[in-house]
């Protein structure tokens, strides 16, 4: 089973959007980054100390939209695999969320170890 999060065209190419999904009486926060027709999903928590990546806004990306950034401590992550390339958690990675784009919709398939 999959859940439609939104239409692909609701996230501009090169931008990101945060989501919440209720799962077992808990709201799980994650975000999706769009690059062309591809989408990449990650939990909204930094591997450094577990704080949300965004702060006071919905943006999860650097100013030039080329990397994911943690607003708390400035850790920088690659969009394609969530690997930290700079900052206090260098070498660690964001936890992925299984998303895809099908028929113009962004679908959520899994949250961590939990299949929807």
C-alpha cells in the first residue's frame, strides 16, 4: 500500500517540502526533495543530535538549492543519498523515506522499517 503525498508539480524542481504522517498514534515528520522527475525522501532529523533540519521555515536546502542543510548546526547533506559532506556529523547519513514519483504523483511507500 502506498499513500499519495502530493502531485509532483506541487514541488518546484530543485525545491523541498515537509510532510507529516500519522503512524501508530504518532506524527512522523519527513521531507521530500525534487530534482527533475526524481524525488528523494528523508526523516526530518539530523544525525548529529536529532534536531529537525529546518528551523522556522519549510526549506530544507542551502540557498542555492544544491544540498540539504541542517539549520541548527550547518551540517550539509547530498540530496541524492543523504550523506553528510560537511559539518558536525560528516560521514553520517540522513535516514531515508521510501518515496517515488508515479503518474505525476509523489507516493510514500515506507517510513523506515514500516511499510504502509
